[in-house]
C-alpha cells in the first residue's frame, strides 16, 4: 500500500534523476576502487589454491614422509634441510603440515557440509511452511543455541568417541542452528520478493516456486556463510583437540599438531607456530574471500555494482 | 544586469569508477540571480543532481571531483575551497532539500535535535533558544503542533510533513540559495502542490534564490523563472521558462514536451515518444550526445559537439539544427499545442484544461477520438467487484486491541469486456490493493469478485489457477518482479510452462515472437535482466504478461518508474497491444495525465473507497467529486487558482482510523455537518458517471 | 506489554527446560558412568563401585531420574556433584562472577576494538588503514584461542613480565584472557560495523547532514555509527554468547576460575548435576543477553522505543 | 628419623616397604616414591630458616575433595600432607616410622595390630586426637554411606577397631596382610577430625579439619586452596626436620592445568613453585639461573604397557615377544623425555623391595628376531607391508587416555611407527573415557598404566588371577604358579624370601612378554630460587613443614 507506492516513487526518482546512473557508478566505484585491497584477496586466493594442492598432492610438495621419525634429529630449529624445523619425534614439521592439510580441510569441509545440509533443510521447512512447525523447529534451534556449542561438541564426542567422524558431527551439529536461522530468514525474505509474487500471480504451484525461485535465490548467503564456516570449523576442531577430544592419527591435522606441540613453545617455538600459522593463513584467506563474496551477493550491496 | 548570486561556468565533473574516470557533467554553465528560481530539468543520467551537489561540493564525498570550470557564490569562487571552509557555507549560505524526506532525516534522532544541530554547526547559542527557534520555523512552514513534532522522529511523520520540516531545517541557517533536488517527486500530487506553493511563498517573502532540480516539466513550468535542460551531462537548452517551454529549440526539449501525455493530447492516440533511452555514463555517444535518438541528426552531429549558442534574450541551445528543429516544433505546436498547458505562471495568461479555450479544445478532440464507449456500454462485464473489502489486521495479539488497516473498504465496480479502466488515487487510497483483489491475488475480507459472471476466489485452487491464464498483471517494479537468476527467455516462458503443454522448441518460438512483439530482439532471450534498461525490463514484463494470450491485464503503476521519454514508449506499446489483442485492462497510476491518455473510464479512489467513476473526458471535464477536482487542480503546471479549482489542505488520514461520514470531509473545503456524519452513497450523476458526494459539483 | 513479556518469559522457560532435558538425555545415552572414573579401578573392588552407583542413584531407571531431577529443581535443589559431592548451586554460583567478569571484559574488548576498527575501516575505506583494520580484525577470528592465549602469556607474562599469566583475582589477571577472547568477537564486529557503516554512509540522510554543514567526524560518530550499530547489536549479542562458550578454553589456558572449566571437567567426569546446573545458568545468561540486546535496540533506536516492540 | 635430601640419592635404590598412594595426576595409581634429587642448587644454600611468607605452589590438576576418605586423586594427597597427619610415616630408607602412632605391634596370627597413639595432639577444631578418633575414621571408611573407594581399598582387609584405652587402639583384620601397616602411612588414610566429619557430612571435603601443620582457610574452586599455619602444631613425625609449627604463614595451592602457563608462572614470579614440569622444560630450567628444579623418582610399578591376553593373536607368546623385540624403548624414552626419565626394565621400579636388577639390559631391539617370530606364526607381509594370516590383518589395538599425560600418547605414536617395521598395524585409540573402554569393556590389545606404590605386593593387583565375580586384571593372566608366588609373598615375613618370590614373578612376566615396561616417573617441581627446604617423602609427595622463603 503506502510502501509499495513509495517504492514506485523511489524507483521513479532513481530512474529519472541525474544521479540515477551516476550515483550507481559512484557507489560501485567506491566499492571496487579498492584495487589495493584486492592484493590481499589475490594472495588469499593463492594461499587457498596452494593449500588445496597440499591436500590433494601432499607427497609432491612435502620433502619428507610425515611419519618418518628421525630420532637423531629431534627438535631441530628451521634450517635448509628442515624448512620449519623438526618436532619432538624428529618429524619434519613442514611435511607434517603439508600432509595434515587434507584432514584439516576435510574436518572443515565435511562439518560445514553436514551442518549446512541439516541447517538448510530445517531452516527451509521452518521458513516456507511457517506456522506451528516453524515455531517448533526454531524453538529446538534455540535450545541448541542455548546449550553452548562446546558443550554439544564435548558431549557428542564423549558419547560417540573421539573419531574424526564424530568430531565432524560434533562441529556440524553445533553449527546447525546458525545455518537454520539464516536459511529461514532468507527463505522468508525471498518469499516476499516481487518475483515470487509474480510467479504466484501467473498461477505457478507452490512446489514450483519453492524449487525454482525460493531455494536457488536463498542459497547464496548460506553458501557465503558456509565459506566463512569453513574457517570456524577448523578452529572449532583445534579447540576440541586442545580439550583432549582430538584424534591421534598418524598424520595429525593442524589443530592436533598445534595442540600437541603447544607445550614446546618455549623450547621449540616452530613446532606449534607453523601449524598455528597454517590455520591462521587458511582461515584468514577464507574470511577475506568469504567477505568479498558476501559483499558481492548481498542484495543490499550488490545493487551498487 | 545584477550580479548573479551563483555563477556556474563550464563546470565539468568527473566520477571515479572502477572502470576509470567517467565524466558525469561536461562544461555546463548557468547562473542564478538573487530571488530567482532556476530549474534544472533532465532525465536519468542527465547530471542534474550531481551538478547540484557539486555546488555544495558534496560530490567530493561521492567519488566525484570538479575537473574543470568554476562555481562562484556571490564573490567567492568555491570550486576549490577546502572542505573546512565549505562546511561553513553549507547550511548557512546555501541549503539543500532532497527528494525523499523520509530518507533524508536520520531515523534515530528527533526532528528537533536535527534542526538544533544545524544551528549549532553555524552559530553559538543556547540549545533551548535554538529549540524555540526550531519550533517557530516548523510553525512557519505550516506544520501543526510544532512543539510535538520537534520531539518526534522521522518515522512518525508523514512525507509531506517531513518535507516541510526539511525546508524548515534548510531555512534555519537563513540561506541565500536553496537547492531543492526533486523535492516533491516522492510525494502525492496534492501534497506536491502544497510544497511547491510553500516554496514559492518562502522564496518571495525571504528573497531567496531557488535552484530546483526536477524531471517534471510541469513542476518546472509552475516554478521556474528560467529553465536549464540537461541531457547526458550537457546543457541542451536554456532560457526563460516561457521561451523554453513555449518555443523549444533543441530536438530533445521538443521530444520531451511531445512525450508527455498532456491533458490536451488525443486520448488513444500514440504519444510522440523519443526513440531509445538516455545513455549511461560509460557509453556517451560521440558528437552531440542526443544524436542517436534525434530525428534531425546528421553526420555533423555524430562528429562534433554543438556549442551552446546564444540566440537572443538569454536563450541558448546546443544543437547544430536548432533553427530547423524550432521551425518543425512551431508547426507541430500550432497543430497540437503540445505544451499549451505548461505555461509558466507569472508571464503567460492562465491556460489549461479549465481554461475555456483549452476546454473547447479538449471537447473537440474527444469528438475526433475513436469512440469506444457506445460499443462498450452494451457489452458484458468481464470482471465485477461487489462490495470488496480488504482489512489488514495490525498489531494486536496478546490482548492489545486489534486494529484494522482498511485498505479497501467496500468497493463495487464493473469492468466491461474490451474496456480500459483507469484507477487513480494518492498513496494509501487502496488502488493497488483493489487491483490485487480484482485478480484475486490475495483473499478479500468481504465481498466477492466475479469473472465472466462466476465467482472467482483464491480459495478455489484449481479454478483459480486456471483463471491465471486469462488474468495477468504487469508489475510496477519491472526488476524486482523477475528472478535475477533467470534469463529473460526463461522469465517470459514461465507462464507458458505453467499453463501450456508447449515443448521446448515451441516455447522458444513463442518467446521469440513475444520479444519482437514488445520491440526487443528475439536473440536477446539468453540475456539476464540486469543487462537491460528500465524501459526494456518493462517490455519484458509486458511480454510475459501477454505470453498466454490473457483476456485481462492489470497494469499496476507500470510506467511510473520510467523516464518520461521512455514512459511514452511503453504507453504506446500498451495501447498497441490492447488493440491488437483485444484486451480488457485496469491501469493503475498516480500520474493523472497518463491514466487519462490510456483509459476509457477512470475511477478515483480515496481512503479505500471509490469516490467517482466516469468516462475519461467526462471526468476531466466535469469532475463531480471535490476530491477529483482537487486532484486535477494539483497537477503541476496547471494555472493557479481559478475559480473552479480546489486546493486541499492537510494530508490523507490514516486508513486504520478513517473519518466517519464522507471520508474526504476532513480536507474538503465544502464539507458540511451532513458530510461529517453521513456517508454519501455512490450515485449516478451523469451518463456512466457516478460519484459519492452529498454535493456533487 | 505485560503479556508480551509474559509470552517471552514463557518461551524462554520452554527453551531452558528443553536444554536441560536435552542434556539429560545425552548423558543418559552416554556409555559408561561417572563412578569408574572417580576411583582407581585397579584396586577398588567391584562391590565398592556398585555401592557408589547405588548411593549416587545411578541405578534408577531413566524416567525416575528425570522426574526426580526436575522435581528437585522446582524446589530450587540442583543436587550435589557426583564427584566432589558438594551442592551444585553454591559450587556454580561461586564460579559465576569470575566467568561473567571475563565474558563482560571480553565483550568490552570485542566491542571497543571491533567498533573502533570497524569505524576506522569504514571511514578510511580503501586505504591502508581500512586494510590493516580489517586484517587485524580477521586475525582475531583466524587464530585458535588457546594458541593466542599461550602466545600472550609467553610475551606479556614470561618475557615482558608485565601481566600475570594466571589466576582470577584482580583486574590484572583479567587483561590477557579478555584480550585473547575479546579479539575473537572483535573480528566479526569489525566486519559487521564496517559493512553497516558503509551502508549507512550511503544513506541519503548522510548527504543531508553534510549539506547542513556538519563536521564529518560528527556525522560519522553521532549519526552514522549510531545507525550502523542497530544491525550490529544482534551480532554483538550473539558474540557475547560465543564468548561465554569460549571461556571453556580460555579459563583453562589462563587457569582462571569459572564455570567454563567446571563444565569441561564435569563433562569429562560425566558429572551430570554439575553440567545441568551450568546449562541452566548459561541458558539464563542467553535469555539475559537477548533481553539486553532488545534493550540496546530501544536505547539506540527511538522507533523501537516508541512502538515498544522490535520491527 | 631425619631425612635429608642429597643429590647422591637421585634415583637411588631404597628397599622400601609398601604402600599405596597416587602419584602423577591420574585417577589411578598407587604409589610409593623414592629418591629425590634437587638439581639446581636449592639445598646447598641452607641457612637459618626464615619465618613467615606465603608459599604458592601450582598444581597441575584440582583436588576432587579434601576429605581423604573420599578422594580418588593423587593430587589431593599433596594437600593432605599439609592438612593432616597419618598414623605412621614411611621413612626415606623404606622403614616405617612413628607419627600419630608411636608404637605398633602385630599379633602372632597377623590378624590384628595394636597401636599406641601420641598424646596431646589436637585437631585444628580443638577436638582431641585419641583412639576413638581413629576408630571413627576407619569405621567410617568401611561404611558404604561414606562412599569411600580408594581409601577403602587401602584399608582392606580392616574389619573393626577396639578402643583399648584413650591412646591405645586395636585394629582387627579379616585376613593377614603384610601390606596393611604400611598403608597406614598413606595420605588417603590420614586422620580427620571426627567432630567436623560428623557435623559437615558430605561437605567435609570442602571444610577439612585435621591435625596437620597447616589448617584450611579457603578453597576457591579451580583457582586456589589456601592453608594457613597451624601455630599449635608440635607433633611433627620427624619426617620434616621441623617438628613444630611451620615456617610459612600461608601455603597456597594454585590450580594451573595448562603446562605452559604453570611453568610460565614460575618464570614470571607469579607462583613460587609448580609441579609436573614437562621434560623439555626440565632441560631448560636446569640452566635457568632464576629457578631450581626438584626431581624425585617415584617407586612402584613403572609405566607399563599390558597385553590383553584374551585378544588374539596376543594370547600367543611369540606374537608378544615379536612386539617386545620390535619396540625400541630406549629410543622412545630418550626421544620423548630428553634424558629426564629413566627407562624401565621390569614390572617393578628400581628402589622397591624385590626389584630384579638382572632384567636390566636383557631385552634389546631385534627386528630380525621379531620378524622371524611372526613368520613362524604364519603372519605374512601383504602388499602394504602389513602382515596377514587367513585374511586377517595383524593389528594391535592400542588404547590410551586423554589428555596426553606424561606424553603417553606420543609413546603410542612411536610404537605405532616402530611396529610398522615388522608388519604390525597399530590402531591407536585415544579416549577420555578410559574407565569405560578399559575397565568396563576390556576392549584393547595393549593398554598402559602405572602405579606408585611402596610395596611389591602391588603386583598382586595386576598379575594374580581373578575369580568370576572379581574384576579381571589388565593382562587377564591366570597362572596358578604366579598366584602361588604372590600369595606366599603377601604374608611372608622374611624379607629375603619375599624378595626372591617377587623376583620370580618379575622374571616370569618378562619371559612371558606380558608387558612392555617403559619409564619410571619422576615427580618434578620447578621453583623460584627463594624456595628453601622443600623435600619429598618416599611417595614423591612434597613436605612443607621445612619450607621457608629466603629473602
């Protein structure tokens, strides 16, 4: 009513006035003129590509076997032979990090995938169906939110044992409420979009509208959130390692390396500093890219480009 | 000649974008004398707003920079003043008001604190003194209960009220120049009239100069002493308002004037639209920027930029063929009087449709128009509304009293097959809601809708879904109503896949056919909506609406968001299609002229009620309801108060709590006790002419 | 209004009861029981262990235990710790101030750092300051807290000897943990504040403010920031919740007292009454944070204050 | 008997008699500690003790309760030493000395002990210490209501008490036990005030009252336990040189679980001492001019990996011997503990009665032998280097607890690597809930445990066969011959004979490759230079009564 007429007018002046395009150009310019800030984005991209390569082809990159314990050369400081030094077993820290990439990324990726799938499903149902079901689902999500994530993770890990799969599940479940909330909000927002109304106006069935319009358009913010979630999942995994819920694998993930090496910080800083930096590098890169991506898909901000 | 208050000379403004530096405004020059009103007129991309911001040096904050030329305020050249000095000029010597008053106030601070803050920026003084001063200012601009308003935030005031407050805030520094950037565009036409009147009154009483930026030639005609027409960042033409509007010399100005569905244009006839749309900043044509759209264009125009050549009497136009164009325009003018009603107020004798001569003209033109009414009157009603009501519940819950927003409150209506019914009214009148109810896009609270005599209800899913094939809609926001991820081919084909069994290839054929039908290229179907201009998007929306050969189309503010020159194209397209396809339609708009141009019959809505329906000419010639007459009188560029015109005070009341009796009584100059207590019936006042008024005019 | 509060309280209550029931079920399904981890199983005989189970009521059926638990709760009895056998309520209440203090201090760090960097980054958009502010912010969310915590200890305690490495008494012991925890939240807040500052800077009213001749700093801080904080408040609320959860790790690293550590220990020891008590407490804190968020909305945005509801 | 710690004693051998306490940090080790060595130079600068000051001592974990009867943690015992006294003390030479009991006598049938109690002793709440108090203590331990567990295990086979007179008590046993008397020196059998215990009930653990040199002031959970000097104290056992009231005004235990923080606390001066110093820091601290390091080897059972004899193929001697030959314990201990831990050779640690030195150096890594043994059993290396037999892969399910205490997880990682060389795949399961995995489900092939204990009788709990109704042992060994040796040794009064019996047991265990002994745990404390007089009892628990802070 009042708002819709207002919107028409707003559209009207934007369309008609001189600033219409100029302003758009200016605004988009403001956002994109950050050529200097694209350098870190580029670096972040390179870092991610490199880490993915590490995950896929670790033995091409790592100079040593990650399990090789050279007990004659323990706790050696970084040198030409051992770029990142050696740990308390005499393993080459660089090779460990390279080989640990796979599991680290796997923990991040699979927990995000599981979390997003469950969260998106619940959020979509809540948002699209609405009514009582919505209330029930969201109340359950509130319960999950209220129980601190770490408690959930701890109890799940304690209940199911400390396997990698259970760590993933623990992180995934504690991330479900977040995704569900975002998805629900998104679905409800998209449901109110003009093109959904337009599609309904031509007589399209609800299932058609849901699958062709609502879901595809709701996905973008969730995907961005999932990207950022990759980083926080890896951190959560490291946190669980710290609390003693990690897994003792032949090739530890970064979180485990960091957690296990932290006692040596004063005598052999390299053992946990480099895995820590690997985590930081990855999460930082993911965040930089995710932030940029989010700006790109955020309809509020997209309008300016 | 007195020293101009503001002198803009060869001003060029660059805008920094990721694609490089674009020039938004090139070498524009104009000046404003003390006490003078100058209008900058132009469409999107003309650079009028950015030019006005440059005068305040606000462009600096928006990635713009002054690349050349000078701006002189009084004796001070300000184009390169440091911002610290500029800050002192802003608000004190030059003040500015904006198009959307709601957005122009900080939503979280009170109006009062924002006014006081302005004073504090320029003067020393006690806050309480400033506050009192603010109250006086609000009173000065005609705001009732100013003490209360001072304490309210923007969200609590109506648009018209806020624009007044905005003006008050601008006045608080006692400026010599007021820049008004589309101050009334977001407002309803009756409010627009009030604001324009206020501006004129303030200008003369305070001896301010006004730089008015507008796209609306009507507003320019009503306000301007002089007009500067901008096109694509350059001055196309400038001169005294009378001259520019009366005898335009630039083909663009001529085209603009022709594009307008004036009250005098022949109904049903094609408007003389300018082809194409204004260029974007990044794709400015070489030579004369208007040449791709210009009928007079020659190689010379394509190669070199025409200078702004002075003709006489302060008039100039930037066209190699100005004389030629002016001659053609004069001829057309004589034939069609394209801009007769757009006479600047002070100099020209009152004219317009209420002027006897103009009225005669209108009448004569009706006789020439293809007359459908007779044939229609006997035909079957296609769509009928019976006592339709739509109440939206507000708030309430948990024991709080529930209130209803009575968006549509008992409307009965019958639309005949083949008829085009126009629906007009201000914001909050319920016209869009009524449109959606007619199509049963939402359930009504009361009453019913009949389609071909059968009840149509959103609740009967199967029947409803089938009926969508016949009943289509063109939306007001052509971009928001298409899925941005779909190609336009898919968008146009969506109704086909819902309602037909066509296979992929057949669908493609049909989409190609439709695209050509609405004036787009069939090969564009793989493109995405964001690649199109506003006008093109609306063509896409139209193609989609007619894809399944509907019987009825609802056009809901379908042209309101478009540039004037583009609006004409779409109006033409709609008219053509209606004739070709034998459509029945309802055309909702707030622009009265456009509605009149396209509609056979018009209904006027006020606060959820239909107050008058009549055949288009009849309504304009003999409005029976005071509100209709008030609406007509508010059209800018109309002559000032003639005995027959009505100007309304105040604003439309809230639909949650409509006044008793006649809903218009609170604003009606003729209201009596009867009006205040008894709701008038919707009664026949002439042939196919009904109105709900105790005292029809 | 009263009824709105009533319904709010009711749904909060539901959430709290739901959380407790959820935790109860999880623990019921957990393999093993607390007794084995309370004793030395190589020397303590099976009968003794069986006696302990009996004494602690671990042999009773599920529904009996659940009903008994909620029944006791209604009378304000949160039970006794299975491990230390002290009453849960005083045990938790004793630890609460330390955790709340840490959470509050971390929130303060997060808000001050986050908002400052966010504002800087937004008003100096595109420059080196923007970039550095954002990267500093991102570092916070890119480092595992236990690692940054240990680094802080090594630098400020062991090397520079400026601040204590451990403990929970006094202001000084609060600084390092609050920094370690606060920086995590700061990252998201920087991002949010920057984004919404930029959005608000593009609002038309900012042009009005400039056209009135106000100083740019005044515009940025008084007007833009206040508007930008409206969407940020929700996020800050959520961040505070996350920080509360983050105390589990930080309290261990810095050897602070607090429910985070008790919680970790209690989970490991399967000390259900203690875990329940803490979940109850955190649930209340979450409800409180939500309330605080709403109050902040009202404080920042008069539109909400006057309507008495969130839009 | 006065004890003085000299470097010469380091890892020295004491033939101690027995008992049990928990050391390390876990929930489950009996202990008796031996030797101590003050490296650094703490003891050299002995001068006149200074009165006053607060001694802050960082513990790695928090005590569960300060009620000795109910506690299950070794860390609690570190505090009990300051709060309480025991009836007897274990002298540095392994003999028993008087404390609250001044004389003791065993009946001929070994089924009862009569103890004379010290007179004039008062609990910190003023309750007089007497036979009634002792009777209350022991009776309450065997009362199921008290929920005693570890203390109950120590007190076994106690049956009842008879108060002979105010200061004489007769303790009756169900069966004879050579270990019983020694156990009375264990901290978990410290004597609590009967008045306070009755009054506080379950809350006594938070309001402890004993007869010790320090009295309880406050316990701020997970932060600190504050004790203050008991000025009335005048009945020191002689374990500390100072038998009167303590030099310190206050003794504060801080709870600092994170290693780096704990050691950092000493380096930054926030605490004066911190226990359980990781090996890598020991090396560094030894050269730190601002700190001193105390190290005491504990005695009892070393950290030992037990094969589960119920799991195939580890029920076969050759399979176990193959692992025994493949694991290079020397390298593991040297690599992980950087020379700060001793490697273990037998099922008992050096310094305990009956320790069999002949086992030292007997086992050397020999991959050929290991491979040959597995070949003999028919395990053939597959494509990936892991042996298979009848479609089964040769795997070793190695269970260890979390958190990674004393780098035990790292031992698992190294063994996994070493066993790969002989084609054994090691599945390492690290679980927090070791109690369920091991003691409830018995689901492991190899699991490690240690016990600090001063009596070789501790072997019974690990190697004696068990009845159906009893909990099985970690090996699940059932050999009548071993049972016989252990039973005889349990009641044998002749030390030489006992020694011989225990040596037989040790040799048997080694020959059967039932276990892999790994290391002997040293209790370590890092302290500021100002800390003087810190000594440890044979169990490795700190003695605070001699401690003073030099300026």
